[in-house]
C-alpha cells in the first residue's frame, strides 16, 4: 500500500510543479465511479471511471489520466477516463484503484482513490415451474 501512496503523491507533486495554466475556473472535483456497492465478483472485471469534468474546464485543460492498482491487472488502455481491472484469483481481497488526473491547475487536487472488495462469485439456482394447459383447452 505504501508504494501505491508514494506513487500517487510523487505524481501529484510533479503535476503541481509543472502546471502551466492558471485561470479563474474553479477546481473540478474528481469523482470515481466503480462497481455497485463497491463489490465485484472474483473473475469479473472491475470497471472504474472518472466522472467527466464540465465542458469549459475540458476546453482549457489538456486532461489525461494515470491509473494505478494495488491488486489485479489493468487490462486495455491505461490513459483513458475508464479503466478495466481483471480480478481473477482475488477472492477475499480488496483492490485500491488510484487515478492521477494530469493537466489540472497547480492549486487543484489531482488524484483520487476508490476501494473495491472482491467477493466469491455466487451461483443462484432457480426452479422453473411448468404449467400445462388442460387437454380440453380450457383453464
């Protein structure tokens, strides 16, 4: 967990020192959206997204994303606003997903995390009830 925190902190400091734009737009809040209830079932992909910023902020700031996870494997592209994480074999563990939003104003927070619990995949058995129609055709 410490290496993950250090990476997010280091990236935030680098973004702070290299920020080039200053304007009067308020800082957007970084909101991560993940699986319902913060739970994913072992073997399923966990999908986490950054809620889009307002249009006027996106127009004036070249936004990109850096994702880091402490468990699981990121599949697909890692610099988009949505990330997919393979959870195979992680039953009973938690995944901490961190994003650093590059291109934010220097005075704005640029990182956020979300924690996802990996639970055992459930199999739900159902019973079918067959209703047959009487031979006479009447009910």
